[in-house]
């Protein structure tokens, strides 16, 4: 059976890691590239704030080729879609027919991705789609994955929260209204060990920083005001 040549939209976090784990076990797909959006102003993973050097160490440990989509900070939609199109066209020319995401239940985002990709005849795959998020977190930990919180929405969490490694107690004692996988953007993580890694990614805990941003979706339940705050924990490669 010929496997479908697939690239993965890699965030560096837990959902991506678990989705990739399942995809690598699926005989339908051959995952041959991990693609990550980088904020060129800070040279870090967009949204997560993770240093590029740690991302590179992570993908090297996984053993799959990585590539970057470089964007300025807070790009407008036209710029974002142009950059994404350039990437999809390049991958299509290199024989890729499928792409995968770690999305779980955001219907609008899934529909947007599928619509944009269909224009280039690329099929989207969602290995975790519609699964219970608490069950996903317990599975993630049971499989031996390890992940650390690199940023969190200040509506729910303070600076003590970032820099923590997720465990079962964390999953079972989240504040009310917080999804166990942070699917609404409540928090993001860096996955540094687990069954898809050749060896753990080593790092030390650095500075914790608070930043505020304009809220593009004021009707979002996570961000009800015109701005929202985020706590970041810098991770420093060893």
C-alpha cells in the first residue's frame, strides 16, 4: 500500500506530539516534514514563545525534517495567507498530498484549514479530532510524554503556573472553565520527551515575562476585553 506523503503543522506542544504519535502508527501516511510558524521579531515559535534553537533540538530528536514559516509579529490576514500559500505550494511541488494538525474541537478553525487547503488539492488530517480532552491528557501522560507550560493566559493563571511540567494532578485540578488541553488558548506547552523522541530535549528554566496584546476576537470566552495578558516562561537550551 502506498502511503500518503504528509507534512505536519508542528506547534512544538503536547497536542502536536500526541497527534504525530498516532499518525506515525497509521499505515496510510508517511510524515516527512514538520512545519512551524516562527515570529521573526523574537525568533521564536509563534504563540508559544519557544526559542528556535529548542524547536530545532526537538525536531532533531524526533528525527523528521523541519521547516519554518517566518512571519512578522501579529501579521495581518493577507500576509499570513500569502506566507501559508507559499509553503503549501512548495510542499505540493515536492509531492506532498496531505497535511496534519493537532486540532481537537475548534470547528471554525478546522473548516478554515480545510477550505484553504482544498484550493491546492491538499487533504487535511486531524488525528485527535473530537476526542475527549481530559482523556487525551491522561493518554499523553500514560504513554510517557513530558511537557512543560511555556505560556498561559493571565485570565486564568499567574506567573507561578508557567514553567511547570504537566502531571496527573495538574490535569485533575484545573480551574473551572479551562480545557484540559488548553484548546481555547488558555495555555501552551513544549513537549520535550516521550515515545516519538530519540532522547529528551535538555533545557533550563529562564525568565518569566508578562505581555499584553490586542484581542482580535473580543467575543472569545477566553478573552472578554479589548486586550489580554499572557505569562511566558523562557526555556534556555543546554
